[in-house]
C-alpha cells in the first residue's frame, strides 16, 4: 500500500470518528430536547400517533367543510329574513259591541301586520239585522284612512305583540 492512500484512509477514519463524537456529544442531546416538545405538541393535538402535519391537514379540511356549511346557513338566513318582511306575524284582536241594541261583543277589529307595521285592519260590525265588514290599509302601524278607536286598539295590540317576543 502506498503511504498517501494510508494517510487518506486514516484521515477519513479520523473524520468519521470526529463526526460520531460530535453526534453523541451535541446532536443527540439536542434531538432529545426537541423530541419532548414535539411529543407534547402531538399529544395536545390528540393525533394518536399521526404527525402534527397530518393533523393540521385534517383540521384544514374540516375547516373548509364548516365554511361551506356556514355559507349555506347564511344564504338560508337571508332568504328567511326576506320572507319575514312580508309575513303577517303581528296580530291584534278587539271584540266590542258596535251598537247599543246588541250584546255579546260580536263586532270585532282584527289587525294583521308584518314586522314593519304594514298590513290591514279588518272590522266586522254586527247588528241584529246584518253584519258589515270593512278593511283598511295600514302602513308603519298607522291606518291610511280614519279608523275607529277599536281599530286603533287592534293596531296597538299588534304593535305590542312584537315587543313581547
């Protein structure tokens, strides 16, 4: 064997030994210090042995699914809000005697209003000989034409019905 080859082989062996010592002295303890927080991290995420990156990927996928559901619910809520503007959810009902010669409060005023107070108030006047029914438009809880005290009371009840919800 040639002396240069032996010298190169000895230098290579020395470098390997130096790397092994460096690894045992510095790298292995540093890896042990890093492993503890990583294990704690994975334990907190509840991965069950799956690396943290896999858990994060599954969380991202679940987040996308939730975002789609939230968007669907928001669309449905908007549709329901539009529908709620036109529903007749506010009602008021007043019974009374329209004439002195009748009793049992067979006359009535019925207010059917939406949330903005738009709708109609219906009045039925009962007498011994006939019954008459009238309808009056209501906007923003106010009748558009002259209204009786009973009709105004029915509108006030309808307005107050929303306050009780």
